[in-house]
C-alpha cells in the first residue's frame, strides 16, 4: 500500500483542513477481508457485508441464502475444490457465472482433510487448470498448514507446509498457480508475520484462507484474547503487500472458543462487529479529502474479458474489477461529464497492480497533463492527495506491470468539488 502526497500538502494549515475532511469520510470496505463459513442466511450476508468483500464455503457453489443477496451487497463468492477427484465438466458447470478465482485442495497434507500427497495433488491439478481456462479463473494453490497426522511420500512426512508446497511445485513445474493459500491458528502477531514470511519465497500473492487464535488451551482463549489478536492480525494483513486476501474462521463454530462472528441469523457478535468495522488498509491511509465525484463513463485501452470491463472500476462494488490485456502500456479513462475540480484519486488494486504508472487529466481526452507519477508502486490502495486540477477526464496510464497479468483495479475513486 502506498500513499503519494505532494510536498505542499504537508503545510500545517492544509494539513488541518485535510484532517477535518477525512473525519467526514465513510470507511472504505476492504478488498482483502473475507470469511470462511458455509451456512450463511441472506440476513447473515447482509450483516457481514459491512466489512467483507468475499467468502468461501469449501464447496464449488454458494449457499442459496447468501447467494440471493451477495451481489447486491458487494460480496463475491469464491469456489473451492475441497478434495476427491474432481470431474472437470461437473466442476465447471457448478461454478457460478462471474466467478474470478478457484481455491485448490483444502489442507491436503492432513489425513483428516483432503489427504493428498504432493504427487497426487500435482497429478490432479490439470483438471483444475482445465476448469480455470474454461471459466477464465485464477487458481490458488492447495491450502496448507502445520499438521499432526500427516500424509507421507518417498519417506517424507509432510508436517511442514513449506516442505509440502516445495514438493508440490517440484511435481507441478509448469502448472498454473496464481496464489499461495495457507492457514494459520497461532495467537500472536509475531508468529503470523513469521509464518507469512515463509511463503514469500514463491513470489506469488499469499491468500490466508483460514486464521484465528486457536493454539492455546481453550480456557485461555477468552473473547478479549480473540479481539486483541484479530485487531493486531487484521491491521498487519491489511498493510502487508504480500497478502492478497484473508478470511477469519469462522462465522459460527464450536471447535475454538470465542471465534464466532455471528449469533442468531443476521446478528453480529461482539467479535463480528469488530471484524467488519476494523479499518481497511491497516488504518494507515485515510481517503483523499473533498467530496466524492461520480464518473458518468469509463473506457480502457483493453479488457482481459467481458467480465472485466472498464465500467467495473467505477461501479462501487469491490467484488468486480477492470483488468487489461497482458501487455504494456495500458490505460483506464474516466469521464466526469463536465470539468470538475479534482483534489484526490484513490486506486484499489487487485493483485495484478501497476508498478509504474501516471495519473493524468484532460479536458478533451486528447491532450493530457500528468498530475501524479508512481515508480515502484506496491499495490494495495494508492491514495493521491493534495492534487489541484480542473478537468473532465482522468486517466490511469500504466507503463510497467507488477506481474505477468494485466493491470487490474477493483475501484477508482475521484475526490474534489462538483
């Protein structure tokens, strides 16, 4: 996450004005935050939607109640191939239209879970790749964790999740794996940071698909302990560029004390209220000052597919995105209808972010003026504040991608004076 602020914005008077404007801004919902749970009602989803952008339920289809309202409240479903031997035709048919991602096998190194050796998981992976090609999906690796009763292969017992993934990638040398999925249940922030650090060597965004405080004696896992760990962990995960997404386990569960986000249908627990209200971006980046401006149209140099059109970047829905072709340069252009005073721009990137790009403005969509330049960006949420421009058009002009994919933006928000 990067914040870019011109030097003049550091002037004391303007700083005070910005603080006043920030206090009036509504919280931006996190694109990273989700929940792992499989029995949501429609009312549950409405309650959680205040602070989450996605969920999964260890299956390839969503539960009917949640699915009936998820799109309208800005929450997207992520399917999973839990285990077994998937059938490509059946799997593809079961995944809802508009899906963007597919999660791989659940804890395959556990005998009590998906129970697959690295060789077995690698042998089945082409089935997932086939479905990903048909549905235009990105794939997350098998989701691993430390285990007790673990699978073995070639004289190795895969207690260690890194050893498992090393063996999986050795067997799956040219496989499509876009994210590394992991689980974690230790109860302190330093351990979580250490654990996430183990997986950075794969040079892929990390997707923490289960986490909570669960490795202490149950009489020591009080509500206050869970709240403290949740606050520390979410703040870190929001600000850690290597983490693509994360999901709390779980909404309702009796395995671990005091982890539930939901009580009765549609009712958040005290912990649930905390989870949906914690700031996006680790609480470090307030939104730009000024009123929010509403573009009337968005166009782009290209789109990866019909489901990733330019209009997705201005629809106010953090479960949709614009994604370009896999080449440089590319641009996304917003039309405000008439010239407006522009004081800030917020970009919420997907994992395929722009490493080098410019924010440009124009009154005729022909002659462009650069108002902000980024070199070596790190994705997440980029805020460009303290701008002083009057223009009808705003363009994000990317010159260097951070990944082999295109440029992908969940949302572009403009601030200023109507």
